[in-house]
C-alpha cells in the first residue's frame, strides 16, 4: 500500500454516503479502512441501481478501497471484536444518531477508553446543539432547509409518461448528493489535521461535523451578509418574505419575486453562462474583465461598460446588458460549437462543450489525467469510476481495491485481530458475525 497515510488504520462505522465517501478518500491516500457493517449489511447496499440483494451501483461508488466485516454490535461477541479492532486503530468514523452511538457502545468516551490517542470523527445531521439536535436528516432535507433547492432546484417537475410530477416546487438537485460529499471531504480534511496534531503532541481527539454545517459552508457566497454592502435578497427575506407567506402566495409566485431581488451581475449573463450554437451548447466562463474583453473581441461586439468610469449599476447599464445578451445569443447561433470553441481557445478565453457526466468515462482529458480507473467486481463485473483526485510526487495515491462484498473480509480481519478459527466459526454460528 502506498500514499501519505500508509500505516494509518481507519475503522468505519458509517453507512449511506457522507461517512463512506470519506473512507474512500482516506483509502486513496494510503490508509487501511475497515468497514464495520451489521450482519445484514450497510443499508446503502440496496441503494441506487441495485445489482442484486447485497450490491448496488450506489454502494460501489462510495465504498471502494475498503475491507468489510459484518458484526452484531448489540452482542457481547460483537463488543469484544470492536474493542480489539479499535485498540489497533488510529481513526474511527461514525455517522449515526447520538443515541444510537451510545446504545452500540461506539461513542467517543467508550472508544477513547480503549485507545486514548484515538481520532474520532462524528457526523450528525444537525450537530449536538440547538433545537434540531438529534433530529434525523439526509442530503435532500439539507438541500431544502438551507436554500440549495430554492436557489437551484428546477420547478417544472419531472416527466413521467404522459404526466408531469412535482410541478411548482423545486426538485432535488440530482447531479450529486452535494451535501453528503462536502461532508465526506470535510471529514478527510479534519482527520489529516488531527493526525498532524497527534504527531506533534501525542493527543487524539473528537471531531464533530454535520450535514447542516457543510450545506451552509458550500453556499458561503450567497450566505455572506455584509453590513456596508446591503443585499436586496437579504432585505427581501427579512422584510417581504414573511408577509408574502402569510398572504397565501404559492411558492412559484414567491420565487419569482425572490429572483428579481437576488442580485446577479448582468455582465455574467453574457460572459459567464451557457449558449446554444448552430448545433450543440457550449459554456463561456469569464469572471475577470480582461477575459470578458477578450470574449467581446471574439464575438465582435462593443461593450460600453468597459469604458473607464462607466457606472455598471445604472439603469442604462442594465438595459444595455439585456440587449447585448440577446445580440450575443444570435451571434453564437451563427457558428457551430466546434468553430466557437476553436475561436475562444485561440484567444485564451475559457470555454467548453456542454456534456453529460456519463461522457466523462471515455473523455480524453479524464483518461489522460488518470481520473478514470477500472476495477473488477465479483458481482458488478468491470467497474469504471473516478479514481484518486490528487497526485503525489513521493507518496503516490492509489485505488487499492473495489468495494467489498458484505462481510467479505470478516474471517481475515478477525484472524489479524488474534481470534482463532474455532472462535471465528463459533461467532458465525451464533449469528454474531457474518463471514461472507
């Protein structure tokens, strides 16, 4: 095993997505990750795109690089196994409710008593304080609660045969479970920092994070309220929104008003957006004025807002931007996507095609950077997926194995922990563990 975390052992008591994705990333960095599942397996084994009763595409996507042991934590045998595993661990990750952690004996105080310098990372839905503490929650709930769905969710519903469902309210942002993934990334960041602290001081510690905290963090731009730069969107939420809700307006009606209030620079409507060309859509991504000027030159348009001293917040500026946006749409429809991408590329203007994520499996850039890996899975066959996301000159990262079968490594992990073959068989016969 290679990677900067070689020699670090992680015991994962995590299910579904947020906790498990952190295990994947830690494994890529060289850590040994042991996934502790109940005898019936992680609930996400029956997740999206099931393959059979114990495997799904969803589970495979967030569990590669680990070994699996199935243990009944409610049994005396299960508790004795956990004590041995934790005594040799560096890191423990959990994402259960607080009361469940206590009931299963995998709370911080209990495990710290076994391994005093343990690094313990706890994911909850809302954290341990406040009126929502202890409440259950998932990615979708957080998207709805914290504004992701209101800002980005499509409100024209889903097409299902001749019917359209979910019309009039934002739908779940389905490209990825963004809050879950953000939480998993934050766990990895915290674990690495905690390992560094332990290296210097010898101290382990408990780290707490939540889906709620990460949902707010990834929306930092919109969430920031600056006293000397008042936002019409914040003014709307504080002063108008309560009255509009009391008046009985629908969400669609309220949303239309909110979007009028929410500031968006009109320059971005031209230089930072997607466009329909003569054939396929493209994206144009210019956030700095020098890049916007280059794009305007490529398009052959004059943008009066580039003139020194021009008031870009004036009514004239807004009206000009709207008119220019329509003209640019017409101009870009005049050439193919290939032609425009060549023009922008030669001028050093950031632009790209609009593709589906599934196209990335065979995309030349994804392949050239090693981001697409191939592994063999006992049930799923050949699995192609995203690989380690960083490269290291001295301690290279590596995707060491595919996702484990339910309890696939139970016997081997118990043997490593010092249990005899007879003991392991007794554990299996009693139902305290599942050995494959």
